[in-house]
């Protein structure tokens, strides 16, 4: 498992960690039941504070991605891939709804919106 | 909860300098960086904790016990590394170790020997032949070889090269893998702490300016850069300012205020611990 | 206690110049003093040896600036003081044994006819040592290097001067003055009390000292 953090990015380090781990889980590189590095071990490897890694793990646990067992460590929780995918899909749907609304108000038609989306897809 | 170190309203008066209202709390399992300019009171604070000098007021507890009443018991669990590490000059490392080890109840000779090996020190070398860096390594080897639960270090890396300093940080990281151990580390080299510290206490002129989680500190301070004319009427928004012919640079801990006052006309960047320290002091 | 004695002995035996001094005290006295004052020489040897052993840690701590380090070890200041005061007896014993062996060897080899054990002198030397230490210790525990060194130097030279006047004027002069006081059992009691008072004073002074 590889985690690369950037000191110069504007994104807080704990967020970089939690989103990278989320991605690994969603992409299937981390499976249900896989043991994550301890918060202290991770802090040492990344040369950051243990408070930061703890915050990242706390967030992941809150969102249901991992489970921490006292004395044993943190494990990738099950079923989340589906749940998360669903959740993300829902968010995308909501955002698309907003886009549809705004575009209609502005008088844009579907093709114009599609063209914008195409360009953005290539940039991201 | 039992703090590793708990200081309440500590006070010490000298001629021309007073340490006052010191409040510090350190939980087990964390590293606290104690930063401040030279003469701010860092060494004084450490001497007070170790009861080398007598406090004039306040309370110091280590592992939940009063630092004087339970002095011997506490010091058995403290490993210390000072800025100037003095030992009996004519003795060898091994002889010096033999003297010191007798005082600790949980001395581990194997651990000591492995550190001496790792640090590339010759046990037969006389103390007087050791450089400052080697004496520091020797102190560290002793500090880590008696199951200490609190490591107190006073400017351990000043005068040492960066390669060496990173090596020390690695060792500290390894110590802190045990969540029952804590480290209290004073320094004016803030780059060392930027990575490793969990908490930062900043002292200046005998008083504490803040004592917080490092992440929180780095999240709330920003460096703001812009053109000089923008400063009109805005100078008081900054903790510290540096004005030049080509613009200004200032420190703020109120990002929202800056963003609303200046919109996007200024450059806002993360502040390093050194920035925070320097501007907080100079800006007064 | 053991840790402190271990430290003292390590320091004493580590330093070459120190060892030379310890080894040459007896020969020097033998050369300087009259054969008739063997008794008093024995007295002086006991006293000087004890001083050297007892003052060594103070001297080394001053020279090497090790006070902060030593006081950061798990050791109460009160205990440090107590061990110092108790160690005087141990070092006194060591000097009896050391000088006994040294002088016995000298006698056996026929170099000089010396006494290697004199109970009467031991009984006078001990109170003398205790009395002077009662003054020296509080000063050393309270004051920094410079002042303490002045006091120690004073005491050493006082003893040395006593040795010289002793070798010039003979036994008789000693029975007057200070040595004359060192007789009588009640004196031992007084000295013991003074020693204990000195101990308590030293404890108080050392506990409150800023290093």
C-alpha cells in the first residue's frame, strides 16, 4: 500500500491520507479485512504527527470505510465499496441535477453542456 | 488521566527575567516541541522540571506525581539529554556508563550497547576526546537504556549537522511507537519539529504564547503577501509585518478576516513554524 | 549509597595525578618529618587520605561541571548529602587499611621503622576529621566552585601547616592548642552532635540550592 503526501498542497495532510486510502479501497487494491498500518507506524513512515494519522483514520472510520479494534489495529470494513459507490453516485446525480437546472435557466441545451463536460473530462 | 507532564502556573524569578504563568500538558504517547528564541526560558523550564533549580510558584507533576515529592521515582523513568552534556572528562564511556547505570532500577546494558554500536561510539574512548555530537549521542544512549517513559531533551540538536539531526528524529519516531512514552523536546530549530511534533508550545520572554496541536497551529496561521498600499488601515490585522520597497509580508491567524479584507489581491501561503515564531516575536 | 561510592572510587582511581598523590603522601611525610613523630605522621596520613577520598567528588564535579547531570539522576539531594556524611567513615576505614598496609610493607622491607597501626591516633584522628568535615561540607554544598575551593584550600593548608610546625616543634606543641582539645570522651559526644547538626544544615542548604 502506497501513500504519498504533498507538503505543498493546499489540501490538509489528513485529508490526503484519508482520500488516498478511500481510493485504494474503492479501486479494490485494499480488500475487506486487510490490516492497515498502525497510526504510529504510518506517522513514522510519512514523518508526520500521529495526531494527523489518527485524524485520517477517525474520519475513515466515521464514514464507515475502516474499523478500529482496540489493541488489534484498523481493518478495512466490508460492504463499503458498494455503499460508497452508491453514495458517490448519488452525489454525482445531485450535482448533475443542479447542472441541468442551471443550464436550463441559462438557456443552454444538452449538446452545449455535453461539450463542456467533454473538455473538462480531458482536463481533470 | 495521567499526563506524562503537567505544569500549572509555574513561576521563577531571576534578576532581570521572570518565568511566569507557565501551563503545559503532555499526554503519554506524544511529542511536544518547546520552541522559542534564545533566552526565552526553555532551559529554565527544563531545569525546573528536573528540580535543578527551585520554583517560586506553581506546580509540576510528572506521571501524575509531584516532581519534588516523588523525585527519585520520577527521575528513574526520565531520560534526559541536555544542550551541554557534561561528564567526568577522564573517564571512558564505559566507565561513565557504569557509574550512571547503577542509579537506574531498570537499566538495560544490552540496549545501551546496541545504541553505542548504532551510534558508532567506542566504549573505551575517554569523554574528553568526544565531540559535542558524540557526547549528545552518548547521552541519548543512556537516556534510552533504562525504560524511560519520558524523554526530556534541551536543544539536543543545536550545533549538529542536518544529517545527524534527521537521524535523531528517526530515533524519536521509533521511541514514540510505544504509546506509553512521551518526548518533550526544546529547540530553536523549528524545522526539526515541523515534521515530528504532535504539540507545540511556544515560549518567549518567560511566557507561553501558545500550546497547541501542531496541525491546528499550522492550519490557523498564514503568511500574507501583497503590495504596500494595501496595508493602509490594515496594519493592525497582522500579528507581525515586514515592509519593504517591493511589498509587504505579514503573519495572520485570522484567515477569514484577511480573505474578506483583501479579496484576492494578496497571496496567501502556509506559514512555517519559523515564520510564526519570528513574526510573533518581531511583530510585538 | 553504593552508586555514590562506586562513583567516588571510579573517579579516584581513574585520575593518574590523583593516584600519584595518594601513593606519595606517605613517602613525602616520611621524608619531611622527624622519626620521632611517627605517631603524628600516622595521624596526618589518616586525615589527609580521608580528605582526599571525601573531597574528590566535589572537586570533580566542579572541574567537569557535572552537577546538573548527577542531579538529574534518580537521586534525592538529601540522600546525596547523607551518603557523603556516611562515606566519611568508610573512607576513614579505607585510609586505616591503606596506610596500614603501606607502612607495614615499609617496615617489613626494613626501609624505616614505622608504625603501621596506632589506635590512640585513630581515636584522635576521627574526631578531627569529623570536626573539620562538619565545617567543610556545608560550605561545599552551599557554595559554588570558587568559594568552596577557597575554603578547601584553607583547610588543606591548615593541616599542612600543622604538619610543618609539628615537625619543627615536636609533640609537645601539639598537646596545646587544638590537639589538646582532642582528648576526653565527652568531646566525642560533642563532635557527634556537631556532625549531625552539620548534616542537617547541609541537607537544608543543598536542597534549596539552584544549580
